[in-house]
DNA sequence: CATGAATGAGCATTCATTCAT
DNA sequence: TATGAATGAATGCTCATTCAT
């Protein structure tokens, strides 16, 4: 019985998942056929179904990995968190495109929506807690401002998904200036 | 002779388009079958094709209407624009969900992407011009800050699409406070 | 009650039938939609169904008219018949194309096949009778040669349907020479 | 691993193509639905599309095979060609019916028309060349008489398509006698 | 008499999934 | 383990026909 190593299994799974992610980022979940994934991954149709129970399972795996990208804003000193937040504003275009597809899927699939919302809520709560320890400009509600910071991140992801040439550097600098103006009144 | 009135024709088109928009907002463009639209609109399959050449044409019509929702930030005094911008932060959940589906579609369809980008770029340019006439906090680049305002709008749309209960009021007030902090240094 | 004249009715019917024949000759019966006929005839969809019970009825009407084009070889002196036969070898391309479509339809529709076969058999029998009164070259069976003359006619119709530029004149002259060689041994 | 043999693949293709040809011969190309072909071939709907890109491709394959039935009159001594020509006058009824359907399709599809015309022109040219080396009865133009021989063939195909009981033997004998009368003046 | 909006069954085709090898 | 041929339900769309006006 050709029992192969766990590394081999994991590598195969990665190979399929990466190919699928590339397809999904480009064409969306529903315009990507399993044949597309099969072709892109270089394995056979049958094999895909030994690693994933079906298309939905594959989507779930990709969404789960995407979901784990949060936690950026949940640990460290406020300054560290700000630095990491600003860093992450500049992501790759493919990641951005995949995110947008997942956002759309979150609209119709409650389980994905749950994950997507936690990707907003967990960092937001953590950020709001941090903001409450700081002096804030007049009228700034910590919780709402935390939500605004998430929105700024999401908006940039969206704009990056549509325009690879977008100059994130100036954008990041100005976000920093906004943070400065609001938290150092 | 059943050469019916133009109003009737327009109303029929609306009826189909509204039903389609509701389907698309809920399930996305590709998970919505024409049968779904047919069922939701209450007309027959054949009739849909008298008003639209096909599914793509229907999507195009919906995207075009969505695209015309911009121009909010392009006319009036700065104060009027700010008021209108803040007003529009609080949209309906269905509109938000449809927007997210269109964003996702914009990733794969260049024509839709073009419209989506213009929905960002036209207001952004107009806003940046207005910002240049105002005193700004240190480090705030007019163009980047205009983009941030769009991002804030987009982020709220996204969060509204996932969570109907989201309290937009506090959010809007805090956005106003951010504007205050940045433009009245 | 707007009771119109019989001439009007007949003219309307002709108008529709001619438009239909043109469509059928170009695209065949099954690639021509009723919408095509409606468009080509310039009347409304509903009106077509006041003159014909349906598409099949319209086809039947056209096939019946086509069927009445036989009888060429059934009356007159042998010489007159030969002259008329040779004359009819050179038909218009549109008529030829319509004939080919009818032939194909005759393969699947027994009623049309019956008419098509009578278009072969009636002239054939009449011709064979005439041939039996003439001296024939060695080995020429009157009935088979009559069939051959029909075949020659059909073959030219077919070749005309595919090639409008076909030179029928030389062809007709050589058919006459064949007749000469066979009937004047 | 079900990388099945090439023979298996070819056999499957044949199975589908034969079933399709039978359907097309009986009902014509446009009255035959893919479901009909699927039913007749005994395979699933999906499988048909692994062997043919669509209905048009299947028609093209059948027409191409049909087209290769020419060349009968292009090689060998004149006597051999005559023998083969007379042999082929007696074809099967199904082949005849398929030919008629292809002829009709040739009227509307320029690519099929091209093949159909070459099925006339290639043998005709070869035959005319052969005829030019022979003594001919008065008034017989080699090229026109070659065309007449094609017409005789086509006419018999057509009459066979409508009438399976047609006695081809007498017909063939009389065609031979005509050839005799014309080429041995 | 005449219109053309409306119908819905039927069509060609795709695609997630299975299973014999 | 790995393959890819095979399945069949579902999709977007067309079209002959009807009927309210």
C-alpha cells in the first residue's frame, strides 16, 4: 500500500490550495470551475476530491487561512500596533482581489460572514481598548474610530484590487498623519 | 392593439431590474440563475429577454445605475459636500450588499472595473481639489486624504453589508470629528 | 366589422408566403424562426397566425405551390415536351435553393415526401410512355431513362443552388445532345 | 488509471458519430436535438462534449467524412472509373438521406457549401479530362457531360432517399447504355 | 382586422462530482 | 495513490404560439 509521507500530503494540499486561490482571486468562486482548479494545480480531478470533499470545502479552507491574517492589532504596545497596521495597508494585489471575493461570498454564506465579521470585530475591539487609554480629539468615539481604521484598511484593499499601480506610500503616510491629528490633539 | 404605453414598458423593466437587483444583492451575480430572477420578478423567462439581451446585459444595466450614484461630492460648497458625504455613509443594507457584489465583479470584468474606479476617482479628484483650498493638519496630503474618505465610505458599506444592525450614527459623528480634526488644525 | 376584400386577403397571404419562401430558401425551414418571417413580411406576429395555423401550415402551403410546378412533361407532342424540359433546366437560384430545402424536408415528413415523389413519378411515367413510342439506343430502358432525365434535372437544380454562376446554357445543349444520341440511334 | 486506450477513445467517437449520423439522416441537423443524439448513442450528455466541442463540430465531422467519399472518379483507367461510378450509383438509403441533409445545409453554410462544391468539381474535372481523350457523340461537351454524370448520380441519391424500394439495377444498366451511346458514337 | 407583449416548453451546453481502472 | 472518462442535473437562452387590447 503506497502510504506516502505527511509532508507529501501537505505539499499536495498546498499545491491545490495555491492554485485554487489564484483562480478564485482572478475569477471569483463561482466563475472558477473545478476544471480550472484542476488545470491550474496540475493534478487530476479525482485527486482534488481526496484532499477536499468538494468545492465548498476548498473555499472554506481558503477562507479559513485568510481569516487567520487578523490579530495584527491585538497584541503589543500601541505604537507597535500602529506600525503593524500601517505596514499591512500595503498588501499584494492578488491578496486584495481574493479578499474582495471573500467579502462578496460573506454576503451570501453565513459561516463565511461570521469569519469576516470577526476579522473586523476582533481587531476593532482591541483597537478601541487601546484608544480608550489615549487622549483623543473632540468628538472621537474610540469604538467608532476603531471601526474607521478598519474601514480605511478595507477601502485600500478594495482600491488595490482594482488598481495595481495605486501609490500606497503616500496613502500610508497620510493615514499616519490622521492618526497623529486624532490621537495627539 | 397592444402597443402598450412607454410607462408600462418602463415599469416592466423596473420590475425585472428590481427583482434582479434583490437576487444579485443576496446571492451574487453567478449564484443567481435566470430562473431565480424570473421567479422573483413574476414574469416569464421569455419576457426577460425582451427587455435585456441576456444576463450580462441585465448586470450591465444594474451596474450602470449603481455607477450613477456617484457625483455626490462633485458639486456645491465644501460644507454641502461634507454634509452629503456624511449623509450617504448610512445607506441601506441591500444597497450595500449589491455594492459588494459589484466590487467583486469589478475584479474580473474590466468594463465594470472601469466604472468602479471612476466611482472612486471622480469624487476623489473633486474632493482633493476642495481640500487644497482648506487648511490641513500636518502631513495630510489632499489627494491621499480624499482617497481615505472614499475608503472610509467603502469600509462602512462593506461592514453594513455584513451587519444590518451596525450603528451608523456614532460612526458618522466620529467621521465628522475626524474631518474636523484634520481640516481645522 | 372591417370585412376587407378577398383581394386584400389574398395579397396579404402572398406577401407572407413570399417572405417566408425567401427566408426558407436562404436558411432552411428549421433555421428560420417565425420572427424571421414576421420581420421579412412586415406584418405582425399575430397576423401570420390568421393566415396560417402555424409554421407547419406555412411550410405545407409553400410545398404545395412548389409541387404544382410539375406537369411540364405530361402534355403536348414529344418535341414540345423536350423543349419545355430543356427550358426548365435553367431555373433561378432562389427556386433551386428552396427546392433543396424541400427535398431535405421530404426525407423526414411523409406527406411532403409523397408530394416530392409524385413530382418525380408523374413526369417520369408520362415521359416513359412517350419514350416507348420512339426508337431508342441499345440497352436504354424507357422507364429508367425517364428517371435519368428527372435526375439530370434534379442534379442541375442542386448545383445551381450552390453556385449561381453555373453556366446552364452549355449544360442544356449537351443534355439535348444526349437526348439526340439516345433517341435517334 | 483510466487513461483508456486510443482504440477505446476512437470507438467511443465512432459510436457517437454513427448515432448522430443516423439521427441527422432521419430528421435533419436542426430537428435533431442533442438529447436525441445522446439517447441514440447511449452515452451521457456530458460525454458527447468531451468528443465534440458542440453540435456544429459534430456536424462538421460528419460532413468531412461524407466529403471524403469523393475521389471515386479521379484515378484509374477510364473503364475502371466508369465501373466504380456505376457501382456507386447504388448506395444505401441512409447514406442517401444524410447526403440530402448535407446538401440542404450546404445552401446556408458557406463552409459546407465549399466541400459540397468540391465533391462536384473534383470528380467533374477529372471526368471531363478523361472524356476529352474519347470519341464523343455530336454536340457533347466534355465538361457539361461530366456535370451531367454528377447530376445523374445526385438525382439517384435523391430518389433513393425518398424511396428505398427504388430498383437501382435497371437504372444503372441504362446509365451504362447512355454512356455507351455517347462515348461510342 | 391588426398588434406585439407575454408565455413556457425545449434547446445546446456546462460543471461538480464519481468511480472503474 | 492517482487518473480522467463518465455522469446527469442545472444553466442561459430561443422560439412557436396565444391573447388582451
